[in-house]
């Protein structure tokens, strides 16, 4: 039989579902819980395999509902939030139920596993106390150490590292975030340069192929033109030879006409020779 104390210890929490990541985020109290890579969230996570621009600074906001359950809201992100594969509308809280899979953003590729995939589960706090994240454990140890041995409480020189102020720590984290983002942008820029170089090389190959095809076409046209000129020269020579063959016939015509007897107008001398022979010698 479950006691009232056990019911009170039954809480909601998010369990990370990515490779061997053992991360658990407890959802307790009446305050919202936010996830992202920025500094103004309750649980900050830096992407390892996912590009920075695919995981927002403040990606998801979890809020407690009046009935004891929790809701999740997409904080107007570009890559969205998916509940059991269905994308949420930005800015609208959606109620969660036990066993729901919550995916923040998109995986690096279509075939890769999403890096920020969580499952919401209810369990007793005693069962999840050992599943805290490294950041939560470090924060807890730091708070315990500071409370047990505050700076300046012991006489003499301190052998402990000086406590970092919140402002300095915030600036350092911001610088770290900027450095990581800069490296990510450099990597993306290098990838874009490689892709552009590949496209340029492909275009150069196409241009070279086109130039070779044009040169071959011009050579073919030049050859055709030379053949046509040769054919025209042969035709001209053929016409001259035909004129030379017909020239004796013309001489015969001229000889007949030089007699002064009868002009010959026909191309055939046989038509006029008969009448000339019948005339006989002159009287």
C-alpha cells in the first residue's frame, strides 16, 4: 500500500534518451523549468553533435499545471519541439503525460539520432536521486563546500581557490558560448567553401566540354565548306570542257557562211548542204 509520504515523493522528471547520456532533470515545485544552450535557462546544455543553430539558447519551457501535471512550450524556435513525432505550435503550452517522448530541435542528419530527446516519467525521488546531472552534482557540492567553509572563515592563508563571482562566471560562460559558436560557424563556412569549390570545378568541366564541342563543330563546318568549294571548281571545269568540244561545229557553220551563197542559221549543217550542192557551178 502506498503511503501519503510516498505519494508526496512521486515526482515528474525528464530522462535523456541519447546514446549513453545519463541525464535526469527533475520537475518539482511551482516554478518553470527551461532548457537551452544559453545562460538564462535553469538547465543549460551545450550541443556536442548538433550544430549550434539547430538548438536555441532558450528552447523549451516546462511549467506545472493545476492538476499536478506539466506542460511544455516551444519558445518560438526555428527547429521546433516534437512530442511523439508531432511538432508543436510555437508559444502554445501542451500538456504532457507519462511516457511522452520530447524532442528538442532536429538531428544533425536524417539518419542520425536526435541529441536532445527526453522521456517524461514519474517516479519516487529516492529512485532518481542518483541520476542527477553532472552540473547538478557539481553545483550541490559547491554549495555544500561554501556553506561548510566560507571564504575567510579560517585564519591564515587560504589554500582553496578563490570563489568566482557570479558576474565574472557569467562573462566567462558567455565567452565560452561565443567561442563555441565561432568554431561552429567556421566549420560551417569551411563546408560551404568546399561545396562552392566543387560546384565551380564542375562548371569549369562543363565549360571545357562545351568549348571542345564548339571547336569540333567549327572544324566540321570548315571541312564542309572546303568540299563545297571543290565541288564548284569541278563544275566550272566541266562547263569549259563542254564548250571546247562544241567549237568545231561552229567553225563549219562559219565556213559555209563565208561562201557568200547562203547563211547557215541552223545548228546542223546537213540541213543546208543539200541545197548548196544542187545549185552547181556559177554561169
